[in-house]
């Protein structure tokens, strides 16, 4: 049985209908819960090498089935992968097809690990900030969230953080809800580790953000 067939064997038509209504994106849904997807991924990961996981992930993604795309991302979500150029290439292939937050966030979780491994890949991510696809622009913020969570960043990490805050400053003028939310999300996470930098950002750019995004960005600051 193929991995896609294994997923389909767990299908729940009622849940599938509910998921289609919730996600509001036209694609096939099986109605499989995330824990069931994760259990299958553990089995596939244990039984294949990296090349095999890449092949399974690519096939699952190209099916366009919601749960299959989630499974594809989970197969490639791993801190230590060597070499990982092929994994990064597969993840970035998916980015141009983003059309909804749930799948995009799972991909960004996988991609963030590859960015931390090789920050030079931020050069490619920076090109996403001018994409016509809103979901691609949003991914530039979501995939770089690890740089908001460091308590003791080194000089290189501080430079990366400032680079991304530069993208965020430009995004404050983009009034798409999801873009505003991504900026607020990034700042909110950063505020727990560098509150003064968030205060400075808000003083310089906050008035350009939508009210909900301003509130979300400083929620932890009191």
C-alpha cells in the first residue's frame, strides 16, 4: 500500500467535509486527524533513508490532498539532516504553491530548521518578501521565527534579527491581514527575549500597523 493509500484508508468523510469548510481551500480532504498523520510519518521515517523520505514527501505533496501535504512536511521536519540541500530544495519548491495558512505553517516549521542550519539561505528567503503571492511573503516571517527566540544571540544572530526586522518594517505598510498578523507574531515572540528592541520597532513603525496587529505585537510587554 502506498503512503497516500495508507492515509486514505483512515478517511472520515464527515470530518473531511468539516475540514473543507474550515480551511476554505478547494482541494481533496480525507478527514484524518493530525495524530494519525504523525503516527504514519513515524513509521515511514523509520523504514526509509533520507532519499526515500524525500521521494515519499514529494509524491504526497504533489497529490494536493490536505493531509498528504501535512504528512510531507512532517517527513522533512527534523533538526539534524546531513546533507540537507535536497531537503531545502524540496521545501522551497512547495513555497510557491502556498494558498492557506495551515499547510504553509507546517512547511515553515520544516524550513526553519534548514535556515538555522545554513543562514545563508536567508538570501533566497529575502526574495520572497516581494512576491506577488501573499502566502509567500508571509512565509518569510513565519519561517524565520527561530531568530525571535534566542536569549543570548551572537553577533551573527543579531545581524539576522535586524535583517528580518527590516523586512517587517516594510511589511507594516502592507495591510493584508495575514501579513500584518505575521509581523505581530514575529514581534510578539521577540518581545519575550528582547523587549526593548520591540519597543523601538513599535516607536518607529507601529503607527503604520493595523490596530489588532499593534495590540498583538506588544501583548507581552504589559
